[in-house]
């Protein structure tokens, strides 16, 4: 083997070493880049999670406050409605064409086509008894409500609803 050949072989070995080192450096830089990306991703995720948790806490607090305010407003509206209803019931109980008996008020509901209705004197349990036009409630006795129909006939009906009987014709 001549000197030139030896020199070329040495250079080849040196080039291989250098190529291996470059490959290791490239591999290390790729690993480093992946590691940096991973760390950045984790940091971004952590920051995002913290931001989402703060938003959730703020939204929960806002919803709770809104719900409390709504409940307060609803209870105020309920009180106002009961007060109006109480006034309406007192007005209804003293109105011409209505009768009060055993905790019930029997009346002509003018908003519902002048039909016969009954309601408890505390304003609960409002019920339609007769779905035709009547002019007035005449009396309530012996488990019957007596009323005058649109043709001015006096009719009788059980206080819980049921069959209507004409007592006297006009």
C-alpha cells in the first residue's frame, strides 16, 4: 500500500467520524427541539388550563349571583302577585253576581267569556265549572250553585261541577 492510499484511507475514516459526529449533533438538535416543543406545549396547556379554571370560577360566581338576584326578584314578584290576587279576591267576593260559601267564591269570570268559575277564598284552586255564558250567580246552598244563564233561566249545578238542571225558565 502506498502512502497516498494510506492518506486516503485515513481521510475516509476521519470523514466517517465527522459524519457520525454531525449525525449525533443533528440527532441531539432534533431531540432538543422536540424537548423544547414538549416543554412549551406543557406550559401553554398549563396556562390555558389556569385561564379556563379562572373563567369557570368567574362564570360560576356570575351565575350564582344572577340566580340569587333572580330568586329575590321572583320572590318579590310572587309577593306582589299574592297582594294583587288578595285584592282581586276581596273585590271578587264583594262583587255583584258572585257568592261565597264554605271557603269558596263562585263567580262570573268576565275575562273567560262570562263562564261560571269557583276559587278558594285564599286565591288558590281557580276552576271553571260551566263553560257557557251566564249572567250571575244567584245562591249557593245544599251542595248546589244556582245561577242565571244567558237566557235568564235559573239553573242549578253541583258545587263541584256536573250536570246542569234548569230550575225555572224565563
